C-alpha cells in the first residue's frame, strides 16, 4: 500500500506594505506554533525532516514557509517586479514574518530561522518581544559583512551551480553525504538573483551592533545555535552575540555546519530538543 506523509501544504495570501504575496507553506503537528525560515537562496524543503519528526510535532505545530521568490512562493503580485533588482531588506523581512503569522492567526508563535533566517530571528526578538513566544536564531550573529558579491549572479557563471557549490564547504564533513547532496540540490534550483538578493540583508542591511542589549529575553527568550563548521557566522560570532543579549542562551553544535536541519537532521534534532524542552518548561512555569 502507498505511504503518505502527514505534512500538508497550501497557499496563503500575505500583504506587506500594500503589496500582496502568494505564499506557500507546509505544516504538521499540534500545540505551540513553531514557524521555520529556510536559509538564503533556498526553500522550505530544508525543514522536511523536522516537519515529520513525531517527537517534535507532538507538542509543536511546525510551519515552514517559502519566502516570496523562493520555492513555490511567487514574486509579488500586481507590481512589475522584473524591472528592479531584488534586494531583501530588514524592514520587509520582519514585516513579512509578522504578517505571515497574522494571516495564519497564530498565537504567540516561536520563530526559528537559519542563516539569514537566524538574523531575522534576532531582529524579531528586538522588534516584537510581546508577540513571539521565543526565537531560535540558528547560525546567526549581530553582523556578517562581506558576502554580498556580484559573482553570485553574473552572466559569466551558472547561477544555480555557483550558489549550490558555495554551500558545499559550509557543511560538516561528518554529515551524511546523501543529505549534503540534497542540500546542494535544493540550492541549485533557486531563481536567478535570489541568493544574491538575500545576501543583501545578510551582509549589508542586517546590523544589530550596539542594539543587542535592548532585546528583552524576559518577554522573548532567545536561543542561539551554531554549528562548529560554520565559517560565515562562526560559533565565536554567535557566542559574542549571545553574550550581549541579557539572558540569551548559546549552544555550539559539534559535528554540524551551516545547514544543520538539512545536512544532518538527527544530530541537529538532539540539540534542538534541548531548546524546545526549555521552552515547554517555561510555559508550564508561567502563571495561567
């Protein structure tokens, strides 16, 4: 007999600054909403194993979306998006996440993002501490300059292969080859200029230096998680960031690189379980 996944996918229309976006997302589970953002230039396929993890979906409603222009999510409707260069900004990113959560009528979700999604998690903790139950910045730091480069989108290169191959050395050599190959495969399918446009936020517009102390972890706990093989946002960068946020927690993930949820999910899940259990314990400790 055929075997079917319990994960369900659908579209939702999200409006940001008066412009409508048709956004694809997948979900599974019940309980506390756990909203997941993929890495720059990729899509929600990175979260497939998490979406099907019964230990997590027993207590969390896991929701993984494709940012507009990524995966199955369209560019903006009603505007001539093809006439301008795509550059993801902090203002749009945080507004989009908030509006996406509002569109799904989520009550105090947890937000987890990786790489540029991890940067967004820090921004959200600063901007919306009363709305988000907690944020989990994965492979994140206060500032990561230097990666917004022309060669990510250039007529002399094959964009898909260049972007995908740029991810290879960021993964741990101990991670299973089949999963590293899939991570490479996902990246090879990004639309032209999208990875570069994402890196505008990652390396240029995201800068929380001098602002981290303003994050209130009494309202919105922050858990930074970084793999030891990540050379974009190193464990030292993430720890330095966590040390500037009063009450934030930092976890160094041994044996993992920049794409923990897709390159070695079983190992990543062991570290993530510690964080999610802490969130559940905090919920039980709060007065009704």
